[in-house]
C-alpha cells in the first residue's frame, strides 16, 4: 500500500495519509521522534477508519515528509498541520488524536481554533503542566544538554554497528511493532528503513529544545474546552513533585474529560489498540460526533 500523499507547505513537502469516509476527520498527531507516524499509529487508526475518516500528519522531518523550513514553535507546528490538511483537501471539523509531545499542539490548536476541533483523543498525550513542572525542577540548561546528548547517541545508532544491535529492542522495536503482527512484513521493512533514516533528524532535537516554551504557550490558551477522552500511562519522568499519571488524571478531571488508565506504557496504542479504538468510537458516538 502507498502511504505517501505529499503536499507543499512552507517550502517543504508534508505527508498526509488519509482513508475512510465521514464528515469529521480524526487527525493522528505524532509524538516527538516518532520516525514513521503513518505506520506507528496504524494499529489504532486502521480500527477506526471503518467508521470515520482518518488522517495521519507527518510533520517536517517525520516519516515521508521533507525537512523543516521554520522554527519548531507550537504556532508553526499547528499552522503547518492545518495548511497540510487543507492542501490535502481535508477540511474541518477535526478530532485531534494526540500522542506525547503533540499534546501541546492539540491543546493550542483546539483552544486557538475552537470552530475546527470537535474533540481531543489523548493517546497518553503530553500535558503542558507536566513540562512546566519539570522545568521547575530541572534547569533548562541541563535539560537541553540532555537533549543534545540524546541526539549524539541517536546519530551513532543511525549509522549501524554494535550499538545499533544492542539498542534494537529499546529503540527500533520500542513499540513492539517489529515483533508483533500489526504490520505486514513489507511494512516492517519500510518501518525499519525510515527508523534509521529519520531517527537523528534535527527536527526532533529542535522540538525537544523548545518543549518548555511550547508547553507554556499551550498552557496559556487555557484548559481544553471541547469534549476530550484521555488514556493515561504510568510513564516515569525525572520529576519528584508529581507523576506523569497524576498530572494526566488531574488535567482530565479539570477538563471534565473521560479518563482511562493504562499500564501498557507510553506506546499503549500498539499494545491495546482494540480497547483504545473501541473506547474512542464509543466516546465520539456518545458526544454525537
């Protein structure tokens, strides 16, 4: 199957894959460093495309998309997502299905353009409050040094060799997709190719460098006001004052959102896709979406 559908946005080409039908489109948004979103989130989107139109946006530097031409601010990320969808002929209303870092984008998007967003589905999405809490305990200079250290490691991994083999299960197969049956053998081959092709891209580092700034900007737009459904993991974070799970639970309650806890990790969409897809479909139906 051809998952490429490239559109021109800000002097680069972004991939927007779509399938299914419906007046509302569920837009899947990638976490930081997800090397091939269109296949990464296939376990869940393929289970929802029979009832809804789905779209998977691959940001600059991700998947089949080209390189960035703008700074990785939340404003630019959301603007490019919106333009990419428009160029692909996918018009509002949208339901934003956000994973990890893209939670900042989803909050900013839903609150800045409320007429476009019917609901938000959290696939363990990043909550602005978590990044802000981390910034109070971990000096920005130290955090950025950690990001650069990670980039150097990934650059080494991308070149192959013994380190690549040693870290295979922690990186290439982190979501279990390479050893599972959600992808075909052909898709696994493409997934592996783009994993090593994209893993050290500058876009990932630039987004990570701006994490605190982008979280603050998203937070300033307020709490999510649209219907929202949260899956929250128990991921460990370098923060003593509060846990990832507690922040997610507190945020969901403040938003009046539907809450589901999971112990299947941050990439839960690859391990419990049936449960997540069924929950999301029921949630959207109950909200007449």
